[in-house]
C-alpha cells in the first residue's frame, strides 16, 4: 500500500516538474528572470471595492499555499492587453526585491502581449490578510475616494491598504464626513488592522492632511502661541455649568472630541452678561505655556433671545468651537463664521480640528504652514507670545476674548 502511494506521489511530482520547466523558457526572458505563475479568478460581481479575488485564489500548485500566505516577496498583476481578461500573474516566495519582481512582470507583459501592466498587489499591500487584519470596509473606503486612492498609491506605504484606510478614516475621514458601509466611529476604537491613529499626525505615510489644513490650524490656533499648537491634553473634555439636554446635544455635535458634562472646570459656562452688548456670546480660552488648554470661559449675552442670535444652542456650540482651539472665525458660511450661526460644521473646520488633535499640544507647525500663512497671520499677536513656550507649562496664558455677533 505504502509503496503504491509513494509511486503515485512521485508521478504527481513529475507532472508538476515538467509543467514548470515547460513554462520557464516560453517567454523569452533574460536568463536570470523567472516567469511568474499564472492563474484565473472567478469573474463575479463588481470587485472594485473589495480585495482582488486573486489574493485568495492565486496559490502555489505544489504546496497549495495561497498567495497571501506565501513568504518572502511577491507581486501580483495582470497584463492589460492580454486577450484573456481573466488571467493573472504572480511571483511569490522570491528572494528578489519587489521592485525587481515588478520589473520582471512588466517585461513579461511587454514581451508577451506588448502590453502595459497593472500591478494588483506588492507584498500584501492590498491582499493583506494573514492575521485577519484585512479590512474590506477600509479598503473599499480608500477605493471609493479618488483622492485617497491617489494618496495611498503615492505613499509607497509601508502600511497595507487596510491599515492605511483605517488610519485615514479614524484620523481625518470620519471628521470630514466621509463614509463607507461598515465604517463608523466604533471602527476606530478597536486597535486591530493598523497602527494606532496617533502615529498619523500628518506624516507623509497616512494622515492625508494637506498644507491647507496646516495653514488653517496655524491661522486659527498656533498664531496665538508663537506658531505652536494649543489644545486640550485629552480628547475627552469636561464642560461645567450646562445641564440643559438640548444644549448638551448641540455641543456633542462637535466631531473629533468627546464631552463630559459635570462640575470639573475645563470648559466653563459662566452665565449671562452684558459686557459686550453687541455680541451674542463670547469665549476666552486660557492655556498653559506647554500648549495645553487649561480653561475656557463662555458667556452669553443677557439679551440673547431678543437680538437676532439664532438659537442659544448654536451660539453655545459655536463658542465651544473657540474653546476647542478654533480661536478665530471662518468665512465659509458655516458654524464658525463671525455672525452667528449656521449649523453646518464645514469640512475645512472638521479637518482643522482633526489635525489639531492629531498633533501634540505645543507642536511647532509654522514650517508646515509656511508661506502665505505666516506673513498674513503674524501681524496680530506677533512676537509677544513667541517665547512663552515651556515644557513644564508653569505659566498660564490668557488667550483672546472671541466675540460672536448677532445677525443684523
Ligand atoms: Zn465666535
């Protein structure tokens, strides 16, 4: 019995060996180049938003190990003008660098079909699975938005598409209002599928923050503190003095951060006043010399109901925006415009806030916001605050009182 089995096995092996060696000489490649393995994927449905089936079906004929689980380097692709639309090619288990394998694959397509090549995956950027870190929703999310796909492809990412997509979604996408089925704020709480969102902080590998975002944060925030960012140390912020549920609900509409309504004095609603008769409300942020917000006092005009201020909820939501670190006004028809208040938190503001809270308090951003921002914005508060930074945070710095006007 055993002998029979052995013979059968040898026969099978022999078949594979001849199949392989036949394949090798066929493409007319240079001596050291190997022909990739070819495979077919079932054609079903629209796979644009999901991972290529080839990631699973492309397997080694001998070992039956799928492409994604192969060790060493691998490259998966197809030749664009191959008349057989369902044929794919892959290298795997190769010691050569991915760049070499890509070059070989491209050369094969050129020689065989005079064709350009579509590289589907290199070392599991798009096929990444293995430990289950592959995230269909995160990959679909990247594919859905052309600008993200471009950014990912450009990143030469060390991250898989899953991890990159998740990082982007959690650090900016969510705040920007981007959506994809299966992604929500909950997706950002678990740690699987990518490096923590803290590593993003506008680095070239993933945050997706632009110079415009940095300029926004510079103008509305860091310009008040010698070019360094000012924010709450934690994204969970206490608000005292507000018990009205609809006021709380309005404040909770702010993305990026969370609020606790209790008696701890971080953001403080200090009641009504007529100190600034024309303002619906005003806010005064204060921070420590290490860039950590220490307190922010909000007051509303005693006459708020009779002076065309829209709703108290929106005025409060707007003032809380100042307290989060948006220490200026926008001019985009949104909630943070100086005349109160549209209910829309615009994408500019969402992105700015997401960037501000992706950076540590006291981060120097002048160079990243360069050019236009520095000259235009520096005139107001100028050098006075330039030298106040101090990691121990000993000094308390009083920021500007930012007032919000009524319509009229
Ligand atoms: Zn305001």
